């Protein structure tokens, strides 16, 4: 008979015994202490998880997407919590087996294994706890493509199909679409963009960039990074650093880059865009007026965008005018076909002229339109001579001279520039196009009415999701052409923009120039003393100005509008500003102005003064006696707040209609409300303590809506 002792697993027994008494981990002896620590630590982890989920929920409600890192952490917590629950279920059994004051167990092997699991679970919980504090939990969802709003693609469907077939061809990496202005190149590119949205393509990201004539590399980089990155940290980086960020992001992606309105070659390497190859599968598509640009951009294929055929042109024109007008008289359809033919198949002309004819219900009006379109036009450098005279018909159809002047004024802004409606209306009022004394609100609503009229006439374009408008580049060229007496007096209008403009141009005819616009340039210093007897408009915002010579404003007797906003380095104005006796509009917002010049007191005709975001402006004392005719005063987020002294000044401004201000004191705000004229004038006010949420408050008998940022006021 075999000795039963020899059958025992002595090696396992010995190992378990060592586990009881000799192991460094001492799983059995420390089991109860580790279980207590595990339960407390797990409770902390659950609280941390709940807090994190609450943060994630708030961000997801804003439309953001939780980070993969956060998802990974939450998944690990779920696994660890499940293991913890299993350990809790076995806890009473395992702790019941302990003996010898917890130094041994009735089942050493089971207790040893259980104690090891407890220790492992505790270490994992501690590790997760150490990583629970996420600085960012969610980010902006970056869709593969963003849909563009397109009014109509009548006549372009065939061209869209041709371009799309070329785009998906593996042999074509760069595609150029070229054709004259107003032919529909942008609409074609927008249609291609939208096909990526509709077809859920295999591309990782589709990026839309507007380039324009006076492009800056950094401007293109900013549009690309704005599409690729949800954060804004890159905004402060240099051009070369931005190029690196773009390259590092795109080299890992299969991308499509859509570049609208190229006027010259764009160096993709300097921007940071990796070259599209067969291997990476990426594509670049661009639009341009010039076939030469297609060659310089090394396009694998060039597609010419032609005018519409007569049938396509008629279809677009008919849809634009509307069947109701065409059915208003039996002779109108035939006359309408003649008008449509005068547009030579140009989609922009068909849209613009069609809109101008929407209300023409009599045969006589249509015959008159044909007579006007048959009249000889004027040549315009760089444009087909047929086009601008055709488009001018829509300008001629505007109701009155004031509206025409308002339209022409929009040509003073750079190409593709998004114009703030509020600022545009303020310009119009101070130029005298709108009489502020004729309207209770100072003409603001009249200005918005004019903008709406110009948008409906296809002469201005509404910008998506913003309170801004812009001009189609061909419409802008037409406006400049008209504004300069059909090109015969081009020296009377000076419009320059872009990074290449670093100095005041030498070719300005100061004696005859009427309007001058240098917006978004690199001009830092003005050192001339020109004689400008006819200058009425001087727009210099978004530059790098820091110095204006003493004599610059000396001979500008007719100047009405002066905009120096968004020149952060501009800290003072020359005293000769006092010579601007006709000035009605002065915008110094977003500048470094420390004090207002003494000469300001001579500007008795000034009705508009913008000092918003003048963060170092120290005082406004004496403004009422200095500028008694002010109708608009903007002080929003200036260095100083409205206090008792400023309050006294404001009360003496008898003509004030619009006021923006920073108000810290509830009592001051109550005083403002107590003065009907001030209460009804407030457009915007703010408490400097908190700038996070906003609400609307009705002030004064006029019921004017006023925006405030979380003022913490108990009552008004």
C-alpha cells in the first residue's frame, strides 16, 4: 500500500506556507487592511468618474466631442470597478477563512490568490486616481467636410460631373478650374465640396480656403489651421511654426484642399501643405481667372469653365425672374429671352439682371431694359467690355442716389473682405448718405433696410453665421469702375490692401483723391504732409500703425470719416487733428491711445466717436464740453468705467443716441436708467468682474434692447 503522505503536493503546500509567513507581499496578512483601503480608494475613484462625466456632459451639450483619452480612462474604470465587485462578493468567504490573527488561512492557496487580486486591484485604482484630472475633456468635432450654401447650380451640373470625374481620377493630384470673373467657378468649387459631404468619401478632411488677389501666406495658414484644430493656441505662432503644424497634421491624413480665387502661384511648401501624391491619395483643387496660374501651380489637369449655353442661360434667368412675372403679359417671355441673351451666358450677370427685373410687370419696362442694355458701354481694364455695362443695369435700377452711393461705398473694402453691417451703416450716416436727424434711431434701421435691398439685388452677399456682408469680386470691380467715372478718373479713388503694402503709395494724386482706403496692410508709419482738398474718406484700420507725422492731417478740410481702429501700436494722435473741421466720424477702437489730443475740442461737427477696447485710455473728462454734438459714443471695455464724473459728462451730451459703456456699479446703472435720454441710448454695457454669459435688458421708454455680460445686478 502506497504511503498516503507521499501523495501530498508538498511543493504547493510549502509555497503556500511561505506565502503565509515569508512573502514580501504578505497578501494574506494584509488582506483585511488592503480591502479597507480598496473600498475607500474605489469610492474616491467613483466620485472622480462622476465629476468627469458631469464635465463631459456639459461639453457635449455644447456640441463638442469627448477625447479618446477620456474614453480610455472611463473604460479602464469600468473594468476595475467590475473586478472590485467580484472581490466584494467573495470578501466574506475569504476573510472568514483567516486564522491566527490574520497571519494564516484555512485555505492558504485560495486566500493567497484572493489577497493578490485585492492588492492588484488596489494598485490599479490608485493609478487611475492619479490620472483623473484632465485639463481638457472634449474638443470641437471636426467634420470631414462642411457643407456650403449654394443658391442654384442651374447650367453647372454637367461641369460639376466633369470636374468630379477628374477629381476622383487617381492620376490627377492637382486640378485647376479657370475662367473669367462671374462665370461660376466658386459655385462649381462649392458643388464639389458638397459632393464630399453627400457621398461620405474616404478622405479624412476637406478644407476650404479663400485666397483672393491680395493674399497673405499667413492668412491661408490661419484658414487651414482653423479647420484642422479646435484650439486657438496656434494663433500666436510664427509663419514657419504654423507651416510645421499644418504639415504634421496633414501628412497623416488623406486630404482635399479647395483653394478659391487664385490670382498668382501659391507656394504650398511655405504654407506647410504636403504635396499630393498617388501614395497619400490627397488632392488640391483651385479656381482662377488665369490659365497661366494653372501652369504655375503645376495642375495635372486644367478645366475651362465656359459661359452657359443659350438654353442653360434662359433656364437660370427664368428661375431668377420667376414664372409669375413672365406670365404677367404675353409679350414678356419673348422680351425676357432678349434680356437674357444680353447677359452672354454669364451666370453672375444672369442672376444680377434677373433680380433687377423681378418686379417689372409691364411690357414697357422690359423694352426699356433692352434699350438700356443695348446702349454702348465703357471699356474697363482687365474685364471683357461686355460684362460691366451689363452688370451696371442692376446699379441703375437702384431706387435713388443715396442707395447708389451706399452701394459704391462697399467697393472701398478689400476683395473678399467681410464688412460689419453696423460699421458700414455708421460710415454711411457720417458720409451724409443717410440723414440721422430724419429717424428716431439715428438712421440705423434705414441702413439695415438698404443692406437688405442690396443683398436682394445680388449686389451684396450675406456672410454665413455673422452680421456681415461682402461683395463678389466682379461686382466690386464694377463698383470701383463706376465710382471712378467709368475708369476715367481712377486717381480719385485709392484702394490698397495686403501684406505687400508697407508704405503709403507714392502714386497717390493727393490733390484730387476723394476716397482712400488702406485696410489690412503692413503700413507702420505715415511721414508725409499731403494737400488733400477733396479727401472725404480715410480708412486705415487693421494695420500696424504706430506713428503719424505732425503734418499729415494739416490739409484735409473736407474729411468726414477717419477710421484708425485696430492699430494696437498707435498710442497718440498729432495735435493737427484739430484741422479736421468737417470730421464727423472718428474710430479709435482697439488702439493703444493713452489720451485724447487737446485739438479734439475743435472738431465741433464730430457726431461719432468710437473708443471701444481702448485699454490704456486714462480719461474722458471734458468730453461733453469738447464734443457737444456727439450722437454716438462707444466706451465699451475701455480702461475706465462709467463713474459719477463720467455720468455728469454723459448727461450733458444732449444729442446722444447710442452709448456703449462699461458699468461696474449698480447704482450708476440705475442713474443711467433714470435719465430717459441716456437709458434709451444704451446699446451695450458690461461689468468688468465677470465676462461669461449674456442677457438682454430693456431700458428706457423706447424699449431698446441692451446687451450686458453677467453684471450680477440684483435689480434694475
